[in-house]
């Protein structure tokens, strides 16, 4: 495996306020504990297949230290487990923006976060493949 598979470059981080607003108003979502995943098929300005943002509630975690720790753990779990998901997006020629919202009220260890991240990415991949198959059936070209 090459080194570039395990990077998380700036281009893959969701920073656009317009896309974020559209994501939370028009996007679909599901819960895969400890995450709530909100996703939206969209055309991205960057030359990447996905952009992601991570969020931890200020109401549940008052201290910024705790929120930052959880966001770092989530980003690391995503960085190490995104390979199959990225390959799927490339093969199906899709671009999506999605948010991983941490919904647990407790500080979970990295192993639990990683397990949840793997499940969430697989479920997101399933939902995108079902939507993609339905789109091809309704629009034969």
C-alpha cells in the first residue's frame, strides 16, 4: 500500500458554507452509533470524490479539549479506513459531501470510534449503491 492512501488532504475537508448549509437542509441521513451521518450527492468544486466534515456537540462536551480530542479520533479513524469507500466512489463515478456528527454523550475510546466509523462507511456505501442502481433503472441511457 502506498503512503498516499492514508492521507487526509485539505481538498477532502468540507469547508464550503454553501455546501454545508445545503447538506443539512437537503441531505439524507442515518444513525450508525456513535455517528449520525448526513450525506448529499453533489458536484464538488475540488477534484475529489468526497468531502467530509466532523462535528462534536458543544452541548454534550462543554470543554473544547474534549471536543477536539473526539474530532481527532474521528478524523484518524476516517483517514485509516477510507480506502475502500474512496475506491467505491471512484468506480461508481460519484461525488458526495457528508458530515459525521458524533452523537454519543460519553468520550469513547479510539477502538469504539473506529468500529463505528467502519460500520458507518459501509452503510453509506450501501445507500449510495442502492441510490445509484435506482437512478440507472429509471434513466436508461
